[in-house]
């Protein structure tokens, strides 16, 4: 990876793209340090560490690089755009007009889908900004109340989220890597120094032993290696194309394969599962401190409870299969193979091929879901066993970091290959 980055730096075009990407990420980190007016940031940070870490807001805080717990301009982060993209993607399956626009509209259709996603992002950012303001007001975390103060806070949150969406699109156009993923990556990486500081202070105070810290570092490195291995793993289904004669030339006859990645759904099942399981804890913020039955109900959904861990595992598996059905259509894949005179050795074309691909997808999805569940649940188990809740980095964050790094390196390598490719005109 470092060799690829060093070679890319020597190429002027790639060097400009890398510098542009770093410049945009620097602006993002500067904005993540500018607090919104009228908010008591110190009390908010204290309250967040004591009450909100186990809610869906804790997930947002991790994705925003702790900007959410400090009520900065980019506190809402890129989450409205991610949620809007997911909503539009799901609606494109349920609404025929959007499905035709996405599949048959071509470049113009994609532009309209992107425009709808932007408008949806602004609407979600406005809604999330208002919800954040209501929470701050209910828990007396505002230095000044009133209509004008509320309007400034909500509009600032919305403007910050919209500006992040625009910066992500600029990275897509002029920089390196996927813009949204790079912003998420920068936010997660920015939390590493605070984790290291917490580890050092725990060692100095004697809260943990030196061998425990060494085991923690070694364990995190092993998890990263394991994630890299699984992320690059794929099932290659052999495909044989029949020979055909067109005029005086013969086409086809070669053998290739159909790659199916183990982690085809990425980190989305983990994000969906975390968001759903955090709903009870988030509701608790707005209804106040419950009593009786409801107190036990909300405590059962705490991120440190066994019920939370079991439901977390089950929901990750469910959403992994759900996302697989959205991304892959075995019948369409079998029809494409038949149209191109391709067959899987030993499998008849048509329905048998679709059933064979469906079985492979089910097995691969199960392996990928177990992998995601293991990585996501491991930090929770570690925190419960050791009691060091401030040192564990969520499995979702680690998967995003590794995935973005691998995809960015692959994109740099592909651009380097295109630059050095010698065509027939050279």
C-alpha cells in the first residue's frame, strides 16, 4: 500500500488529486472543531459520555469523529446523505417510476436520481437538526433559548450537513476515492489519538496492566489483518463461453469466472442493526427517566446487555440477506450468462443456473454475516469483560476504515495502470 502511494505521488495528475482530497478533509476537520452558537459544549460533552454512548447518537458520534458530542457545525456529519441514498435505493425497488429512471434513464436518469437524493438529504438534515435542538433544549444544554436561537442552531446543522455532501461530491470529481467514504474515514481516524491518550492515561493511573495494553494492541492488529483477508476474499464461479463464428472470425471459447465477494453487503447490515437496536435508548432520551416495567425494558436494550448482543447478531444476519437480495438477482445473472453464450460447467442454462447461483449467494452471505457479527460483537464483549468502555473502537468503525483504505488503494492502482497503458497508437 505504501509503495502504491509513493509511486502515485510521483505522478503529477495523481499528486494533484491526492492534495485536493487532503485539502477537503482538512476543511472537514476544521469545521468539526467549530461549535454551534448558543450551546453549552462542556456540559453536553459530559452528559454525552454519561448518558448517550449506548444510543443511536453514539453511532453518529463515532461516524462524525466526536463532532456530534461537541455540537459543532458538522455535528450531524454525512449521515443524512447516507440515509437519503439508502431510502432512494429502496424506493427505486418499490416505486416503478424510480426503477425505470434508475435502470433505463441513462446518464440523465442518474442525474435526476442524484438530484432527488440531494433534496432528500437537505430534508433529513433539517429534521435531524431540529431533533438535536429539541434534545438540547429538553436537557437544558442551551445558553440561550428562543425562536431566533433555535433557528440559528437548526439551520447551522443543516448547512453543515449540506456542505459535507457537496465536499464529498467534489472529492468524487476532482480527488481520489469515494468522497462520502473518505469523509467517514477521516472522522473515524480522528478518534484514534483520543483512544491512544485514554490508553496511556489508564496505564499511568494503574487502571490496566502493561500486558493488558499490549494484548489490546496486538488484538486490534490481528482484527485488521482478519478484516483485510475477508474483505479481499471471494468465491469464483467458473464460467465457460461457447465458441461462435461471425464472418471469418471466431469469438468466445474462453474460460473465466464470476466473482462473488464474501462481504458483498459491506458494513451496511451492521449500520442498520445498530440503528434499530438504538431506537429504544434514543426514545428514552425524549421521554425522560422511566420507572417500573419500562425502566427494565429500556435497560434490557443497553449496549452492554446480553439481550442487545443476541439481537445484534440476529439483525446483522437478517440485514445481510436483505441487502444481498437487493444487490444480486440470480435470475437476471443466469439470463445474462445465457445471452452471452456462457454456462457454468455441469449446470444447465436457465433455471438450474439461477438456483445454483442462489445457493452460492446464500452460503457466501452467511459467511459474510457471521464475519460482520463477529467483528461487531467483539468490542462489546471486550468492554464487558475488562470494563474498559473508553478504549474499544466499534467493529463498524474498523470495517469502514479498512474497507475505505483498500478501495482507495485499488482506485489509485487502476488510475496508475490506465496512465501507463500503451495502446496501438503509441
